[in-house]
């Protein structure tokens, strides 16, 4: 579980130049926030929706606000909180691994981040004298299509396909290799490869699974206090539709 302090609500006016977003705070003040997401943000970039911002008084930062979450309306009339900050994804996953919330990855003694494998870099490596080694690549999922299902990627991902090839090679060498979908959208109940967006990635995932790569998906759960999100936990296992 990772925690947030002092998040401020606002309304998204627009996202532009990939890294910038205009937000209207509850006070009426309009601010420019950093958008820590390089992806297409398909079905997530929704002007008019409520968002949550973190603030920083670091004088070295150009922008004092960071866009963290957006609340998206769901077909049943509820709201689902969705993470915009892809830079927090690995921290959420690491906290879940260390807490034992991801059962298939329990029981390893050490965790190493940003592991170089040939010409690629994977997110984690777990090691244990008894259980051996497992290599893990993490992908954040926020795309929920009109059919109600979650998908990855939300745009063509050459880098994602490269990571799949690396995991496939490890599995073919007899290593344990895992693709972990961190589903950072409360309204997503399952995950599938987005063959309609990136058929090359979908084909590479099918080959990876055939080679023995494990595919896991876990969803976020938010804790609220005083009408603000204050913590996020990754412990909700979701089905993967291959």
C-alpha cells in the first residue's frame, strides 16, 4: 500500500503537449499541472471530470502541481478512480509484493529493481535460494473500452513488444518470467491484449504465453478519508483473457 497526503480536487480542462494539463481547483483558481503520463491516455483524458492533484514546494520544479487521479463515470452510474501517474506504478507493485498481496510472487527473499537483461531492462527480479529467480515486467492498464473490458496497450507499443520478446527468451531458457498487469482503474474487472490497437503486441503476447511466460493481472483498491483518496493497494486478482 502506498499513501498520498493532501491531495487537492479539481476539474480537468484539457491535457496538451503530453506533459501539461489545465486544471480548475475547487477554489476557482486555474493551474497548470504536470501530467506524468507519456501514453495516449485513451478513454482517460476526459475534460470535465474531477481530478486529484498532489502539490510540491520544491523550488527546482517548474510546476508545483502533479495530476494523480481522475474520476470517470461508469455505465452503472458510479465513478471509478483511475491513476494517471505512471511513475507510481512500480512503487504500487513493489509495495504489493513486499506485503504478500500478490500470491504467485510470495516467498522470495530479495527484490531488485530495473534489471538489465541483454539489450532490455525489466522492472523487477526476485531471488530466493530455494525458489530461484523470477523476472517481472509491469504494465499499467487504464484503458476500458465500450465493451466493458480492460485492454493493454492503449496505443502501439514497440517497447512493450520488446519486453515481451525478452520475457519469452527467458522462459525458453528455463527461467521464470512474469508479465504483471497493474490495473490502475477501479472499474476494470479483467484484462486482454488490445489486438484492435496493436496486433503485433497481441501476437507477441500469445507467443510469450506459449513459451511459458506467466501473465498476471491485479487491480487497485482505494482507501478514502475525509472524502479524499489517501492510499492505494494492489491486491485484487483479475482474470486475463488471452
